[in-house]
């Protein structure tokens, strides 16, 4: 069967959106590691949020039960995804909304662009959304002559700084207060030149900057945290009130959501509304959560469009092991506990989805070959699995995807030879002796041939022992 | 008295026999019989974690065949026991060998990491050891998160006479080894190691111990390069040490080559 | 073939096999009705997230509002109990006010649908005593009046009391951001001041909720 057969699960197309990096993870990580300021910013931020999250999770006695329920609901959702999407579509439509289906980023960008054009608007305001970053919506809108205005503070910092987001929850986590002040002074029109780097002052500057935009923009684009199939209700979880502005003030609201965001029932919200804020911002509840069902006469946007996006998700669903990556509720707890993310930051992952969840999601959305280094961007320490509020077994998916990654030929040959040797005890014993001989034969220094030289560049190899264990055992 | 099959692990067998020898001496001192199934080689974890489950399959098959006859299997490694428990059956199933998967699960259910075996199966925390040194303990990721050994190693260490146990700051952070991670992502691994070493040095301990020779090789290799004077010693060696038969005090488990 | 058919076809191919029945999800957590309401905890949690809490009898609500908003222009939803408003405020009834008028007001006074003690959250469901969503968004001061019996213990309790067919706004403290070095700053785009007036259940007359039921 060919890829062009329409009914087959398909990966996200290349050339659009931000799921593929331009270089392998180790190369990008090396550059990040050499940036001392970045390391400090990330270390400070992740340590802060880890502490805060642990404190509020410790307050709820039934956290393990909530996690297990979260996983069970998501597992059930994926097993019935097509039916739940049809149910969602019917409920949204009945409540006055319009549902659109986008097989990939290109289609989604075209749908949104056409909807905006139809309103005659040349500017849209945006609530922070991972999925619109994934599909490169801002670039598509700009190409169509429509100005997208990011309204989340961190996204605004990223947009004004002509930068890329580096964290799911806090896209500007790699910037500290003085860097943010400089970006505002440079790129925020009409900013008070006496602006200090106090976070409260920076937030106030963003409030002033965006106020008129909120009051005068007629179209908004959002993502969605949850969509309830049973009722057609959408939910957006946020902190600053920019989400409420975008969801309430414009005439037209366009919500783009990945198809995996659907949940079966209204009651299921009671699980996720507890899991998400505690795991993500480390709050008992985020300042604002908005829920709406279609259109409410006299209150809020009178035109509501929901765009359901595949863009590789069907391919993820097709893998019974990797499928659970679709359970992700984008809390970013796995980033905050990951020792690799903490040191390299988000840009090293190339994709808009960084950290451990990105390392399992991006390669599946694009096909492993297009993000082949990401499944290896982990020491498999398991901290992500422990932190995940919906119990995604990220280490197991990483190992699973490594099995699908294209391997360097020399490595594959060496691994096959090693397995063969280790399956023959006599050869294995001979190889053990060769380790010692090899070391005695003159490699006294720190050197090993590549790629092992990467390890010995900063560590000493142990002195081979006088005898192996099995020699000792044989002689005792 | 129990009859214990030693799962030595290829790393301890080849590079850190003193950890394996200590395991044998400790278990024998506690009155148990240790046997060494000589057909064992490697559990295949490196192959699985590097993306070669097909190559790992033959090693899983060998491991299961070699250890199936024994009631109790003990290894001085959280990582290798983790692989036996959490990967072997998966590898077998991935290859469509349901029968091997079932046998692998049987073997896994009888396989213990050393501290688990001592505390849970034998019910001892005071093994009669004597080790007059200042020691800090690094909980390796797989013993911590795959096996959930919890505070078992610390309870064993607290009962060692003469031992001054000092807490390791941010102990639960990975040391950066991760098998081939240390090779494929050497720079990131080195950055993680640097932080781990900084915390170890902050304890002013003479000895850093752990339940995995692999992580100790990594930490010890870094400390050796720094000429930091801190030695890495496997938990089994500390527990095997007695007043009558002390561990070779100056001989580090790892490091020292230059 | 439409994109809809393409996607649904792909998903069905990915899953294979027949459609399973909805799974029975084990809910081993505190569901609706399983926890006791603790009003002191509610006040503590509100205060922790920088909301200002006033506890008083129903007859004293107007006095409390006077202390916060006296002399200012205040947007009033259509179903707000009149006795909550002091004479000292300039009431601006929301009869489809323009955005600029609402934005120019100093504050807003509303009731609420339900509140969650454990998280310090108030939930608005756009009933007549709460009004359109935008009136609690644009003014810089939001005074929200709650009866003690509207406070429930947990999030599941609250969800069981509200429904999907009116827009909901869950509010936990003033607007805030943690986007700068993860340090929490109160006051971004939403109201920078949130006052919660908690009316003791045992004192004063029960508030007339008829209007809310109509909404």
C-alpha cells in the first residue's frame, strides 16, 4: 500500500510548521551547553517550578488516584478517537459552532487564513497555543497579509525578540528579566524608556502595550486544552487574562486543536482540571479557566470555528506503544524535571515540542527518520515518567523509538558482533581478555577511538582488573 | 540457607570483579550458598537501549535459559535487574516469542537487586559490616525509579559500623551515564556529571557509593580526571567489609588510570 | 474525499478492529460529595493568591462594597441584588454596554455560581447576577459576593454544580503571570484586584436567587 492511499495514517508533511530541527540534537545541545547565561536561567527556572509543583501536589491526598484516572480516560479516548470526534463535531455544531477538519498543517493554515480573510480583518490576536506553533500559523498569516499578535506575555517576549519558544508552558524560560527588559525597550512601540527589570513592571508594560489590541481586534485564534465530546465544550486554561480577552471580546473566534485533545465526558474535566495546574505551573488552580460551548447569544464571539487537526497524529495512534504520547496534556512537568532539558534548553530539540515529551512526540509526528537524534536525547533516568500527571511511560517509548531509528552502519555492525560474541561464552571470555590486553598494549592515555572518545574526553577509564570475575571464580 | 545464583553482569565481570567478589563473600558470610552459572554473559540492556532489540533477543534468550533453573537470582546492579524485569519480556514479545516472554517474566520474578534481596528476602539490614570511612550514597536512576529500592541501601549503610554517612545534595539527579547516552550525547552527559561531582565533593566524603558499577564508573572516571581524591566503591564492597576482612581501603572501584 | 473522511479513515486504520465500548474508568479519587467544606481553608487559599477576602453578613455587603469602590463607577449585571450596592457608587447597569464603556469603568460587582475551597476558586456562569463575561474582565476591580453555602470543597464538587450550556469562567485570584523567571506576578490583563465578599450563611437573609435561576 502506498503513502498516497488516503485512508492510511500519515506523518506531518515537511516544509511547513516547526516539528523538525535543522541539526541533530547533540550538535544543537553542544552550543546551548556553552551558553552559561542560558544554563543559569534554565537551572533557576526549573528548580523554582519543581519546588512549587511538588508543594501543591503534596497537598492533595488523592494525587495517585487522579493520575491513574487521567491515564485511564486518555487510554479510553484514544481507543474511541474517531467516534468521539464525530460526537464532538455534532455537539459543537448543535451549539452554533462550525467544525473544520484539517489533515495536515497546510490545510489548517489555509482554513484559518480563509476564515480570517472572510471577516475582512487584517489582524488577529492569539492565545498561546502549541498547535498553532506546530503548524507555523503565524508565518502563514503573515504571508497572507494578516498580522498575528501574540498576547501571552512569554509569547510576546518571543515574538518581539524575534526568537523561538523553548518551553511548552513558559516559552521565554531561556530569558531572564534583564534580557526581557532589553527586548521590550528595543521592540515594544511607545514603551516607557524608564522601564525597570522588575517582573511587575515588565508585566505592566505588556498590559499597556496590548490593551488597545484587545479592545479593537475583531478575530482571535486560540488552541484548546480540552474539548468535551459529550457536550461540545471547549476549555482554555491560562493565567494572565489574555486568553479571556481573546475568547470573549472579538466577533469571531477560531480554535485550532489537535484531535487528541478531545475527552469523552463533562465529568472527565474534574480529573484534568486538578492534574494540569498542579503539574504545570505548580498552582492549586491557574488564575483563569474559560469554558464555552458553541456560541452564546449576547455574550462573547458570535461566530465560532473549531479546526480539528491531524498533522501526524493518526500515525502516532497507529503505534500501540507510542500511542500514549497522545495522552499528553502539555503541562511541561517532564521538561522541568529532565536533567537533559535543564542543561540544554528547548531550542536544542529543534521541534516546538521540547524535552522528554518532545523527544517521543516529534519523531512520531514526523516519522522517526526526520527526528532520528531525539529518541537518544535522554539518559533514560525516568524522572519524566514519575512527574507525568497522566503517567506516560516516556522512557519506554524512547527505547521503542530507538528501535525504529536509522542506525549508523558501523554501529549496527559492532552491535551485531557484540551480541554474537556475548552469545558465545568462549568468545566472550576471549574478548574480556582482549580488553585487558588492549589496555596494556599501550592505550595508557585517555584515548579511545571514536565514538567512545566522547566519553573519555572528560573521564578516565578504569584500569582493567588483574583478573575477571569468572577467572577468580574458576580459581577459587 | 538459600542457594543463590549470582547474575554478575558483564560490566562487573569484566571491569569491576571486586564488586562481584564482594557480593559472593557477603552472601556466603550471611550463610548462603552462591553459585555462578557460567553460561551467563550480558543481559542485553545496551542493545535494547541503543535501539537493537533484534540483537538483544539472543541475549535475552541466553539469559533466560541460563537462569531458569534457579529459584533466586541476585545481581549487584539496579540497572541490569531493571532490564531483566522491564525489558526482557518486551523484547521477546516484540519478536513474537510469547513463550520466551512468559519464561522471561518467570525469571524476572525471581531476580533481585542486592539491597532488595538483603532487606526484603533475607530480612536483614545489619549485615555485620565495618567500614570506617565518610561515605555518601548516590541512588542510581534505575534502582530508584525502575526498581523502587527506596531507602533500602541507606538502611544497610546506616547499620555499617564505623561508617559516617553523609547526605548527597540533589541525590536523585541522574549522573549522566545512561549507557550509550554518554557516548552519543557526550557533552550533555559531561554537564550532568559535572554537577553530580560538584555535589559529591560538597559532602567532603572519602567514598561515593552506589548499587551500580556503571554509574560508579562514570562518576569515578570523572573524579579521577579531577584528581579529586574521592573514591567510588560499590555498595557490595562496603557491605562485605568487616573488621577481620576489611575492603582494600586505598583501591578504588573505578578510576585511577592515566 | 473530504479532509473529514480522510482523517476519520486514517484513525480507524490506525486503530483497526471493532470500536470498543466506553471504558469503565476507575475513579479512585475524591469525587463529588466526598470532602467536607472548610471555609477557613477557602479564605486562606484566596488570600494566598492575593485575593482580598471580606467576611460579613448579607446586610453588610453594601458597606463592604462602599469601602472598596465608594465614589467610583461600577458596572452592574442585570440580576445583581440591589441591596448589595451602596449609594456611594455610580452604578452603570450592563444593558449591552459597549466595550469601551465597560473598559472605562472602575470596577464591577457580581455574584457567583459556586466556589471551590481547596483551590480558592470562584466560578462564574454568566447568570443574571454575574452578567456577560467581559464585564468581569475589563474593569480593574472585581468584587464578587458569595454566600457560604455556595462554597464546595473540591473541583469535582464544583463541576457537578455547573453545566456546559452557559459560558464558565473559573477565577483563582487576580490575573497573574509566571512568565518572567517563573516568579509569580499578580496583575496582567485581567482585573488586578479581586475582592471576595463571603456572606455568612447563618446571618442575614438568604439572597434571592430567583434571577439567577432565570439566567
